C-alpha cells in the first residue's frame, strides 16, 4: 500500500471506549500513517498502542475501524457498523469510482492526449519522409540542399512563433560566445546529416533508407568510444552485431541498390549519431543545456547561413528554376510550404512525445515508427522488395531493440 504524509490539521475519529467526534491531531501525528487501498479508500493506522486502529474515507462518509469495531461518521454523527460493511464499502468505492473523482477523468484525457501526440509524431515524421522522396525522386525536383534550406527556414520562423509568441516553453538564452560556437558546430553537423539524408532519397527507396538509418546506435557507440573513451557493457556491443549484419543482408537483397546513394545514406546516419554525441559533450554543463525546442530555435537560422552559399554554388539558379516550375505547376509551391512545415512539426511532436512519455516508451515507438514508414512507403511507391531485404531489415530492428534493452540494464 502506498504511503502518504499526514498533516497535523487532519481529523481522526477516536474509538476507544465508544464513538466520539473528530479531534485535531497534534504531536501524536508521528505515530500515524496513511495507506491507500485501491482508488478511493484511504486508511489511517496508528502504530503502537493496544489494538489496530484505522480511519477510512469512502465518498463523503468517513469510516473508522478501531480495535473494538467499526463506525461510520457522516455530518458529525458516529454510528457503529460491522467489519463486513467497512470492507464492502471499500470494495464498492474502489470498483466503482465516483464521478466526483477528477483523477479518473484526467487520466483518460491524458491517455487520449498522448495517443494523439504519438499519432501526430508518426504522421509528420513519415509524411515529411515520403514527401521528400516524392519531390526529389518522383516529381523530379532534384535540389536536396535547397529543400533542406527551406526546412531550416521554416524551423527558424515556427520555432520563434512557438517559443516567443505562444510561450510553449520558456525561452533560454545563449550565455556566452563559446556556447554560440558550440551550437554552430552542432548546426553544421546537423546540416550535413539532413542534406545527405535528402540526397540519398534521390537514389534509394524509403524502405532501404530506413534500414540504413536504423544503424544509428552502432555509430553512436563508435563515436562515444572514440571521443569520450566511454565503454559500454560487453553485452551492449554484442547487440550491435545483428544491427550491422541486418543492413549487410538487406543491401545484398535490395533490388534498387545504388552504391552512391548507399554511401551517402551511411554518411547521413553517421552524422546524425555524431551530432547526438557532440551535443552531449558540448552542452553538458548545467548552464549550457538547452531543451530540444530552444536548441532548434538557435540551430535552424545558423543552418540557413551554412546552406545558403552551398545552395548558390552547388545548385546554381535553383530559385529561378523553382519559380519557372511554379509558373507551370502551382502545386510545387504548396508542396514546398507543406513539406517545410512538416519538417518543423517533426521536431515539435518529437519534443512533446518525449515530454509526455518515458525514455523506454520513446525507444519502442521510434523502432515501430521505422517499420511503419517502410510498410507505408512500399504501399505508396510500390518499390520492389525481396524476402532477403525484409529479413535483413527485421534483423536490424531486432538488434536495435536488444541494444536498447541492454543499454537500459547497464544503467
């Protein structure tokens, strides 16, 4: 039974030699403890002394169980009851929660809210991935750096709106020039991971892209060891074997395998892992830690500064080409706006899901999200898959699950 503190102002109906009215508790509270039985029944027991005494609350009626019997107190009047009534009342209260108990309704509302957040996270994450694939491969908009710059521009604007105007989280400020340069370094690595990921979608199907992306724990463990000399338990490293083996098998059985796309996708996955390790190193002190929404607020505009010259040099006249496409097909503008907004909502919903669930739940949901993305992409784009490829991807996902479990046990 759960224990809760008892305040000195609580009232106790004494039952020694007869039923009496409630009396204030004073210094004797140290000898009292309150236990919760089920949902609505609270039972107070007095330690020491002769006999076992208790005080329960069922609805608006107070039920007191002493060493000489049971009394019910209602509107200041005490009436003797049988032990069977006490436990019957307790069972009724616990099996049929009162409508006046707000905790039941709050739990139900919270559960639906969390389910809605997870659905929004899945939808935005898978949606931006599929729309990127459609634009860069099927639609023929072959400008991944410009597309990434659109994403970062939207993240800059919408992050400011969410934090400065809507006050979704308190705004955290950059406290020093050193902290700014650390965030800039993270932003550069983040740019590389997103740009390379978008480039790989030009050459690889989403299903294979997700299989390679599932190897992020492997690169995280490698970079953590190289940069911090931090060693994990031997079992944790063993679980990485099926992660890598699964991708090797999936690569051999992938009908749409493209070597350049494969290398770029691996580089994107490694950059994503490097960013997470660097973030833990560079922003480790209490004064420099930023929550993910504030970090995005500062990283996104810095990313735009990095991406703008890269776009102008490597994707020459992309703005003019985009405007020319818009004259022929107005949908390209809406595609870009919707796609860029989704890129921000991926980060927003990830933050909210992290806030409202546990770390273990987030890991499980993340693994399932990759599998859902694979199935949805195959249904939409009809890209060919092989049994060998699916077995390889399944092995990788299983390895990631084992890795997460091993990490949890080693802590």
